[in-house]
C-alpha cells in the first residue's frame, strides 16, 4: 500500500535554466505535482504537459531521517527547464529492490504512458535502477553512470564494494538489469573503462542498444567527473531534449578532466616512482 503525501499544482519558478542548459523561456508554465510514499520510497512527480518524461533514480548516498521531501536527483534543473519528471527517493539504500516501487509505477501508469518519450536517468545504484526498470516504464532512452548489472553474489563474486548491499535479495524481478532494457532505442552508459569492477558490469550489460562513453581515469565517479570537467551540460541537454552531443563530451572531457581531483590522483599514482613521467603528469595537471 502507498499513501498520497501531496497532490498540488505549482506556480512557475522565476529563474529559468536557459543559461545553464539552453532551454526555451517557458517560465509561464505551471506543473501538476504528486508526491507518493510506499515502504522505503518517496516518489515525486512534476508534470508540465510536454511529451518527454524523465524518471530519475538516486545513487547510494547517506541520508538523514525525515528528509523524504528533499529534492530528487536532477529535479532542480528539470523543474527550472519545465521538463516533466518523476524522482524516486529511497529512505535507505536498497538498490530499489522493494516490491512496492513497481506498485507505485503501476499507480502512475496513466501519467507515464501519456508521454511519447520516456527517459530513465541515474548514477551507480540509480544507474542500475535506470536500466532495471526501463522496460517496466517503457523507456526510449537511458542515461546511466557507473551502473551495476546486479549485486547477486553468485553472479558477481568479484564485486567487493557496496557492503550495505550484501544482505539484500537480488533474486526478485528487478534484481538484475540484464535483459530489462530491451525497449530502449539507446542506453548510454558512462564509466571509467579502467575501473575493473565497473568494466565487468558494463561487459555484462552489453547489448545492441548500448553505447559506452568512457570517462577515463576517474574511478567510480563518472557523474562527478562529468560535472567537474564541465561536460555535464551536454548530458543534461541529452536527457532533457535528446540529441546527445558525444563529440562535445569527448572534446571537453579531454581538457576538463584535469580539473577532476580523482583524475589527478589516479594519474599521479600510475607514474609514481618514474621521475620523467611524474614531470610530464605534473606539467599536464598544472
């Protein structure tokens, strides 16, 4: 069972995000909003009447009790740009394994199916969910950063991260992302191909509709690296309007990744004890 926390219409925000993401000035548009809660999940929806709907899933982050009404992942920029969206927010990180989540999506099915383009979006735990729930939601596009294929131990014995997930049951219908995003025309997976565990997950997720975008030498932090290097704006435009500019991402990432502390740490570690290469790396990072 779920409960309705709020259902309301909101007035437009004054600060349209057109400078950030190039969205049109549609500041006069209001939204019809709904906030539902069931079990571990708070789900908030903002519906502006456009054809495109983004469903976002939070990554695994530390949360404080009573913060269920915090902004959903990506909600601030989506609201400013008047993009209809649904944000899923777990009170406790559970890799979206609670059965009640599918029930909430079922309750919102009429709202969801009223959009001609559906996009799922998330990072790490959220990237896993963006893939695992894609077919259920009817997603046409997926944007997933550093996603897991599953955390079912027999299938990924090499996965030693995410200690909190070890007791969870990944044998349910959404315990694996494999084979759960067949409807999508394109699934973009962003990762550092040099991070072994993320690469093994990516290889398990490989499919005809998957395109991998390498964010090299940044570890399990592709979304952070994209933001710090200045290329997240291209990804957000892709999420909100389609037409992902991959050439711009690779061009700006090549230069912008020097601003990413994880990249600097990784490069210094790789050349440690080799004076000539230490000088080259130091100069490239200066």
